[in-house]
C-alpha cells in the first residue's frame, strides 16, 4: 500500500489542500496540532477555521496557514449553522476536510457538518474526530453519499456513544465494533486504543499493534487525525491514509519513547518526527 509520492517538478497544489475545522474558546490548540500534523504528513496547503476569538493567535502560531474566524456560541463553541456560509467556498476547493478537533458539542458539529458534506469535491476525503464523530449519532446516513470517502477516528468512549453500547463492550471486542460502525455509517473507521483497528464499510479489517503507552496523552488524537488528513490530501484513499496514519503515529511515539521516556512526551513533539519517518518508510 504505497503512499502517493510527490513529483520532483510538482508544486504545493499537487499535494492537496487540507481544511481543519474545530477548536473552541476552551480548547484552542487542537486545531494547531491537527493542522501542523497535516503539513508534516506532506499536504501542500493548509487552512484552519476556528472560533473568531482564537483565530488571530492561531494565525500567528501557524504562519503557514490561512486562518478563518468563525462565529461562536455563548458557550465558546463554533456556532455551526452560522459558520457554514463562511466555509462552503473553502470546502469546495479542499482535498481533505477534517472536522471536530477541539469541539465538544456534537449538536454544533452536526449543524456545521451536514450542509458541508454536499460541498465536498468528488475526489475529496472527509475526516471526523471528537464531536465530529458524535454528530453522526442522530444522522446515520449523513456520510452515505460520500461512498466510503470518509474516515472516523474514535477512541473507545466515542465508539461506545456512536453504537449506543457500554465502553467495556467496545474494549472487549474492538474489531467487531469497528466493523459494525464502518458498515452502519458507510465510512472507514480507525478505532484508537492499545491496538488500532481499521475497518472498511464492506468488512475488510486491519490491526496495528505497534503503538506505545506514551501516545495516551492530550492532543495525540488530534495529531493522528491531522496525519490522516494530510496523507489523504496527497491522494491516498481513506483506508490507506488511516493505515499509514496509525503506523506513522505509532512509530513517532516509539521514537520519542526511546529518546524521552515511555511517558511524558507531548503530542506536539510527535510532529517533528513525521517527515523523517515518512521519508524512510516511503
């Protein structure tokens, strides 16, 4: 399953454009982690959209990105229905759309996401994380029109909520849960945990066992979602982007475990590990 490799004479447009939508007044850094991870994974262009109160700071922190400020609710979340208009034209040009990092309101996420699905290009990939995943609980068919061009990245708790079961049941049989969710929602599902299980809608299943305990840290999931989005922007199909994302994310964690220690490294430290890993593994 090789990754698409850049043409030596190509430019940034050839490696695709990622749009990350997420964050809140309380969790402003998730979008930064996901966006920089997408660039480190090789995406050519990056756009970030978050609550207007965080947009200026985000633009200074990630000067490589175009940053859009979105209206917020009184609780500090993205005001989904009011934000859609500002995003529609950007979505139409994006190669990979990531929705959810740093968002906690699945209601706001659904109001944002539902109108945007129809604006995606026929060759674009949608990646959902955090509240973006939970937004599907009341709309099981939302992604069906994408014909498998969506990737969900839940942890065990989010998977339990998505399927309406106890978290312990997910932990007992994660592979079956990943398969069930993939079939139900018509998307690739990358279930994160001590082992990662990646399922396609038709039932094909992959397992990754090379992670490390240090990856169980704040922001690690945002980084993984960004890696997957960056690889998808480069042209990797959703399942291939998810498999490589899990593999490279785990390899970065192992490298830091050896250099820093088994726990205590930060999600942002994963980012610098990605380009050399992807170069060696190409």
